[in-house]
């Protein structure tokens, strides 16, 4: 017997039957406005990292901010921290390819998501990596809309008269970090062509007792991985 809701178009049925996002209680979430609040927090977390760093970004600029993040990642890798960086092939441009060499020389690993190839024009290459995620030691995660780029319109500069640009990120601690870390690991494994049976290290625990810190007075949070192909309405559904 089929459980499909009757009298619904295929797209509406998919929406009605799609799984609800997992909600994790006991999280601490802090809103960070613009790079002025985000980058000091990110750099401090990278500097304090002891085990692992996973960073995803669309743009990794070769400016003051980009250089500071590069230096912090290189320093972490040189002291034995596992550093994984994923940069979009279009947003990162030529600088992303330089980072493969520069960070690689310090022991970090960099993957380029769908590198630009002028001789291969495929429709799938139009789908880019727009996630901006950082996970440090599987204990704190940053998610939002801020690339690794100086987003401040400095007074006196070419764009200074435009005033500040606004974008946001959130710093997360608690059980939700395991879900964010797993999303990052899955993309890393895919880009690294790692066979599922050879994936080393424990998976983040998504049920039962969380590995990450639990905050009794914390908030409930979900991780929604939205794209314009398969999950266009993931965010809307989470509120219904």
C-alpha cells in the first residue's frame, strides 16, 4: 500500500514526504556580524586548535584577511594539527591553486571543488561550492555567508564611500557541531576519492550521547544543507 499523499503534484509529494531535519538540543549559538566580528573568532579558534581543522569557502582572497587565515592554517599544520581546506574552483581562482602548494608545504591538505577547465564546458561545473564552514577540533563550528575575504569598505579606499557591507556567521558549540563536521567530512571524502570502507577515524556521533559539549540552557538547532537542485525548499520545510 502506497503512503504517498493523494492528489498532489510530484514536486509537492516530494516536499511532503521529504524527511524533517534532525533537531539537536543543548547548543550555544552566537551571531557574528561581518568580518570584523567573525575573523577574530575564527583566527582565535584556529590558533587554539589541537587536533583538526576543516574549512570550506567559495572565495579565499589574497588580501590581508586571506593572508592572516593562511598563516594561521599553516602554523596549525606545522604543529601537527590535521588541516583540510576546500575552495571552490571558480571563486578561488588562481590563488586557490597557489594555496595547494603553499599550505601543502606545511602539511595541510587543500582540495579545489570543481576546478575551472576552459576545454571542458559541462553543465555540472555551473554548480559551485557556496558553503562557508569551519570546524575546529569537532568542538566549535562557524557557519554563515562570510568568505575568506576582507569585507570591510575601508574609509578612503575605492569603495569606502559605500559604507559597511553586511553579512553574518554563527559560532556554534554543542551537539550540532557533530552534524556540521560530518557534512564537511563527507565532502572531503568525495573530493579525495576515499572508499567508504577506508575512511579512517570515528564518525561524528549523531544519536545517543553526543561527543561534543552539551549546554543545558542552550538552544535547539538543525543543519540544513540547501541547494537549488535537490533541496530547494529545505529551509522553508524546517519551519512548517
